[in-house]
C-alpha cells in the first residue's frame, strides 16, 4: 500500500471496515512509514476526542449504507 492509499483509507481502517487484506497491507505500511503512522495516530486521537465530547447519535441503517457507499466510491 502506498502513502496516498493510506491517506484515503485511514478512516476506514480506524472504523474497522477494511477487508482482511486491506487491513494487513495498511498495518504493514504503518510499520514501514513513520509519517503515515503519525498521521493515523493523529486521526485516531481526533476521533476519540470528538467521540468523548459529542452525544452519540445513531443514523438510520439506510443512511449509513448510503454514506458508506458514497465514501467508498469517493475513496476510489
């Protein structure tokens, strides 16, 4: 996996929505690339910060599915 792919898939990785091969490739890249590892750590910390401070709202399943499809299409 290349740095540009790690940038595109970081949130999917953090959400646990990558398939097994993508997750393995992503993790392998992080071990080899300090910049991407640092960037992913920042994303993780930011997500944790937001989650702790905002009320947890659940979007309807259909909306979540549409958003997921749209984000995956955008990510390429």
